[in-house]
C-alpha cells in the first residue's frame, strides 16, 4: 500500500546510513501526537548502497536491535521507498466514478510509468480538487518497482515484524511538515530532505503537494570527496564532514571541499526548481525547509538561502509532538530530529485510509 495509515503503526525508516524508529500515539481530544518510542542505529556504508540492500542480514539484525534496545512491543510497521524505482505523477483524467477509475487506472498509468506495468506496485489517489468543473479530475499516481518493495518488505519480515504500509519518502516527509507547521495557501514551500544517498524535494502550495523529485545526491558525496582529496578512510571523512576534530587534520582543509560539493548540490536543486517553474503556474519558492542527516552540512542553509533568495529553516518533526523529558533526553531529541522526519511521518500513517 503506497497510501494510507494504521493504528499502532511504528514508523521505520530504513536509510542508507542508518535505520530510524519512531512510535507515536494520538492525543485524546486534539490532533496532536505524543512520542512513545524513538531509536536510531547506524549502518556501515556497504550495507545499503544507492538504496539497494547489499547485506540483508545486517539490516535484519539492525532492525531487531532497534526494537530490542528500545523495548518496542508492537510489530506492525510502516516503511517507505524512494529513488529512481519510484515514480510520482499528477495526471489529469476524465471525471469518472471510483469503480470505473479502479478498472481504468492501470491502462492510464502505462502512458506515464517508464517501467513495465507488470513490474510495479501501483497506487493512486483522487485529489481534493477532483471535480474541477471541466469534466476532468486530478489523480495522484504512484508506482514503485516490485523488486525494490520486496527488498525492504523482506528484511522487515525476517526481523519478525509486519510491514502494514509501504509508503513513499516524499509523502512521509509531507506528513511531518503539515503536522508540525501552519502553511499558508499563498506560500510555496520547498521541502528538501538530504539523506546519505538520496535527496528528496517536495514542493507544496500550502498543504497541497504539487511537485516531487528524488535525486541521487546526498551526504555520501561529501564523504567521498573528503576521502579522495585528503586520502583518508570513510570513518575519518565522516568525522571531518561533521566538523569533528581528527588528529593530524585541520578542519580548515575540509572547508573548500565541502564548499565545492555544496555548489554541485545547488546546481541539482536549481535544475529542480527551474523544471518546477516551467511546468506549473508558480513563479517563486517562498520558503525552503530542510531536513535529513546531511542537512546539517556546514553553511548549507546559508548557501541555499543566498542562491534562491528565500528564507531557509530546519524542519523540526517534533515541534508539535509532546514527550516526557524523564523518558526522552531533550538533547537526544535535538540531536536526532534532523534524521527523524521520515520515521515521524510514517508513524502517523493509518492502514486502509487513503
């Protein structure tokens, strides 16, 4: 299931550099959430490469470790996929009843999906503005390669858990944003999630998503550049990337390397924004929200703000989520929040509810 939500669901974000777990429960009497559980376990760089699971046993062990260490009782989880194996398209179709749409969507999708239709899991959702008055309706079409979905479902099942929902990173990120921030209908927000190997860009008009793109560009490119230029191993490059002191290396040597990669990242974002503006009626990005473990790269927020002449803000996926400071150290929450947005969004899902 690529859309939907389920009671008691645990958000499990299986990323290239780490696996994040978030469990929430709804507040009684309002729309807010309370944090029940949170955890993160790091993965070696060779375990998941460019979104493909290379060492399933390590991933299974990491998931089991997360659930065990955090004493998570539930086993129903929501996971998500992203990258080139996922296609999201907003299409226009002649207005029709749900039953007729369910029968015709597969044939319609063949015109938009660059994969064999038999090789994908297909889902769709009629958007709010469905009956536009011109005899047409807008439909959100999502396709994910079965092979990719099976990879991630398999490791969760091998860890003894039940994947109730398979979502898309961009939709989970949207959940985190709209649950924590008031978005003006007049404002266009670009939500940029920078992971280790993939950057998700989700552009929204108010609460409505209008453009999506996944780019194979993430924090690992910074690490690779530092390794190559300074002749250091992966772990040392990771430390230097994070601004940590490493004996024998002055951080000043790392700054120009980071700047160079950031310029390349800016080019990718520029291409996305240009394509967005060329295919929609929006003229300007009013605000940029950043999240993801690699969003904390030195001066990245300032660079994007200057280049795109828009304020840049770090997304806090726990801004409207309450938690007990006796149970959860606020410093831990602060440290993990940049990496937790997808897991938080997944934890808000409900099954069988589009």
